[in-house]
C-alpha cells in the first residue's frame, strides 16, 4: 500500500486511476421525477448484482468441484462488472461517486433484494438462490431491453448476452440436484422452502416505478414482472418434479435494510474491509 | 457537403494498420482489429478518437487495451482519446476471418455460428453445443464448462483426439 503522493512518483507510465467504463450520456431530457425513479431502480439493480457477486466469490477456492470454483469466480466477476456499470450510471444521474456508493455506505443504506441477504450456506442453497435470482434478473433485463432511456437499453443489451450463460449454468445444476433422490434433492427442497418467502423481493415496487413505465423506461410494472417470474419458475419446478411453492406477492419492504440481517452485516464487513481500512488511499 | 480532405483518408487507414499491432493481453495471438473491438476511428486536426466495444462488461483487460491503443497511436497525434462504447453490443461475429484463423492456430476454437438472437424465451441460448476441435477438426466435442480461465473462454473436450481445448465464447 502506498499513499497517493508516492504512487504518482513511482508508478509506471500507465493508467493512474481507472477511467469510467460508461460513455458520457445526456440525461437532461429526463424530467426530475423520472430521473429520481431511474436512479432508484439503478441502485437497486446495482446492489443486487454486487451482493450476488460477492456471495459467489465466497465459493472461490472451496467449491465442490474445480470446474465450479472457476465457474463461480467467473459469475462473480461478471456480476461485479455489471454492478460497476450500473453504479457509474447511477453516479451520473445523482452525482454520487461509484466507489463510495459500492464500498462506503453503511449496511442500512444498501438496496439489494432480501433474497440476497441469505448466506452462502451449502451448495444446493447457493444454486437455488442464484437460480431464483437469475430468472428474476433475466425478466427484469428483458423489461429494460427496449427502454426509452437509450444508455440503459445499450448496457442491458450487453449484459443480457452474458447473463444467458448464467441461467444456462444454473438450470443445469438445478436439474442435476433435482434428479438425484436423497441428499441433493432434499437439500434443494429445503433451500426452496427457506428462500420462497423472499424470492419476489427482487420485484419490490419502487417509489417511482409507475412513472418509469409511463416514460417507457421500464416496459412493465414490477407486479407484472413478478407474475411472469412466478409462471416461469412454477413451470420449471413442475418440469423438474419439485414441489409447488407459494411465492406470495412482492412486499413493500423487500429492499429495506433498516435492520440489516446478520448474514449481510458479515458480508458487508468482508467486501468493505479494504476500502474502510484507509479511506481515500490509492491502492 | 464537404468532401473529406485527401490527407484524411490515408491517415485513418494508417491508424487502422497501426492498431493491428495492439493485441488482446488475454489472447495475444489476436489483434484488437481482428477481434472486432475497434468500433470507429476518427482523425481530426491533430486529434484522434477511437471507440472500443467491450467483449465482456467485467473484462479486466479493457483498461489495458484503452492504454495500449492510445500509446500506439501517439505517433499520429498528441491528442488521442480512447472511449468505451455500448452503442452496439460487441458480438463474436465481429471477429474477422484472420482473427478466427489466429485463434485456431493458438489452440482456441473460434466461436460457433450464432443462433438467431433476441428470442423472447428466456431460456433459448445463443450457444451451439458444437465447437470444432482446433487440433483435429472433429466436431465430436462436448462443453465441459461454460466458464473458463477468462470471462470470454469456455472449456471443451474432443472425444476423437481426447484433447481438452478452449473456445472463444459465443456472445
């Protein structure tokens, strides 16, 4: 670790700090209400991807198969890459610094869905949670693919091409675990039981989402996306011979962390530890 | 309409030619031009602007490529700007024929032909299960892992020559 001053003197003549990945865009056409609602949506999505990626990274080095060690590390890298773009876009709309947003908020200030609060637990649990989340994410991204806010539609087009591999991988694991009676299937069913009440928190209605639909930023309201998800997941569970689950409806507090879960507090401690160790320093 | 100056056209060609010297740090046999990540080159009065398309959003080589492109073009202008663009998604179809040959020579299967894209079905993947073995040309191959040593690479196995190999992932 070096201070910023030392770094400037000794670094090789390459990049000093990472430039933003996101091209400059013009958001002046958005009215204030739409801009605020869009910022809220972007923060929710960025936090989802970020937290999901950090849970994935908890398997690095200890996944049950070497192949999965590689796969989950790649998944983590993808998701944190997506989060970075979304935090940058959020920053352009609100003036917030993307690094500070990602690493220097209090646990209470994160906006990820409660589905992503659950700890890594066992392999079946991680597969199940990721599959529930990836299906929700795919539906949410589809609803943004033709967004009237073009910078978002462009980024989403890119992200969707990567997310397809995630869904393919998780589908394969769900089928594999569901097809093996005994421990794999029992653990998968137990995971579904634990996760079902929180699954729809990904579609928690946001304050301005009705306005986003009117403005053509988001194709359908969260409640409609939640219904589509329930049909999709219900159909897949039936196909895999897994029990029918009661997912309920998205609740208003699905992204509320005013009392952070212990598991999230722990993960937060891990992923912010470097940033908090010496604020503002260049690594 | 103002016709482009005579000098402008050869300069841009020279820039494109120079960009063939910049290679992907993760797959050094292929240049950024053959990889198809250069979206545009615009040369103005003493300035050059290049747009790059990221292969994968989380690709750690992107910043390196921006720097390497800027460095290579400094002989043409003092003011070189290398921007990232998402105006169109980079797809594996942008890899040139030369690029595909370079991948094959390095033991990578080029990406398989593209599935008709943008299906409404969430679970239709643009991934064809067939990758051609870069060692023996067999199509009797299986996907071992969609995730490989870098974000853009998948791992296959050839049932004929029993050689594991990597494929540049179709996106």
